[in-house]
């Protein structure tokens, strides 16, 4: 089992309310691995669409002359939270973790903390 698969399983089992997760290459929009989702949540389509969100924020930061990195981007919907977390460190350039949480079953602060922790163990 690859490190990516292990990390995605860790996300789904350790983060309460997780309904889907993916590791995404935002240079191509391709999901390098997915877990969860379902008929109402096509993670490959969501990964490609959220690639545009990451790219738009990076462009905006560049135009504004903002220094630093994106820690994460949060999209709140009526029934879900979507967290986009660009990877930092060795081999992480151009990749982000994507997590979908059920709002009624999750704790957003804990989920962000746990996602950061899993990121630290991911080797790509």
C-alpha cells in the first residue's frame, strides 16, 4: 500500500465527519488518489474544480504582492465543509489535500488540526 493510500485512509478514519478526501495535483487538476465520496460527491470532478480555486487564490496573492503561503482554504456549504490544504515541504509543491466534511458530524477546528498532522506524515 502506498504512502498516499495510507494517508487518505488515515484522514477518513481519524477525522470525524469525513465523507471524502483526495490528494490533488493543482498543475494538472488530476486526483492522485481518492477515498470516499459517492454518487453525490464525485471526488475527481471536485478535485478538478477546486484546482481552479487554488490557482485563483495564488494569482490573487501574486497580483496583490502578498507574501507567504496558503495554509488552507475553507469553503462552507449548507451541509458540508470543503478544506483545500496545499502541501508544503519535500515533494509537496503543486499538490493539495482535499477534504469534505459533514457539518453535522464534524468539528472544523479538530479536522484542520488532524489534517495538518496527517500532512506531516505524507511522503510523495
